[in-house]
C-alpha cells in the first residue's frame, strides 16, 4: 500500500502543470518624445521576489557601460553583481515603438523558478531626459490567466503584462 501511495504521489507531481507551462509576456511602449537632442532610453526589465531578491533580467537595452548604474533600481539588485542572467538579455537601445518580451520561467542556468509571487520591474532612463520606474506584483505557477496594465508618464508609455 505504501508503494502505491508513493507511486501515486510521484505520478501526480510528474503530471501536474509545471511553471514552464505558463508564459509571461511584457509589452513595453517607448513613446515618441519630441526634443533635441533625443537619446534613446536605457531600459531594464527584471523579476524579483517580494523580498527584493533579484531573480532574472528579461531585457537590458543599453549602449555604454558608463550609464548602467543610472538604472538605479536594476543596478542595485542585479546589474552590479555582473549576473549571467542579464548578459544573455542585453541588446542595443530601442527607438520609439512597442516591444514584446517573453519568459517561460526558466533561468539561463536551466533551472525553473518556483511557483509563487514575484514582482516585475520596468525602469528607463534617458540622457538629457528623465527616469521612470514601474512595478507589478504577479503570481507564477497557479495556471490562471492574468493581465495587468501600467501606464508610464515620460520615458515609458503603455506597459501590458500577461501570464497565460
């Protein structure tokens, strides 16, 4: 009887939906700003635990390393430790437009994050411009569809977060 229960428990764990079955998508709008000179913003999008422990960087749009630390929130949590979790997500700054980011809950190490509450952070800073920081608490691994809408004021436009 013990073996049947153990097999049942193992099968239920194996057949239960995994976190990687859910996909996080983040749509970020970089608005048109009519100013001269215009410099494209540096943008970081990352995930933290509710206790503010950096988990994973989804995007890091940058040009010169001198400006990394101006993304203050991101730099304090993830950037200054030179994490491999952001090296893989680095790309050039983006012009005005809407951009899509996707994440399946897997880290670059191959590990899957545990189900639970997390915080999505979006930070932007622009030379001779301003800075903007938005965040949203989400739940991963509950297999419920979730939608969130955030609105930036200066450097960021509409932000849409979906978990499916």
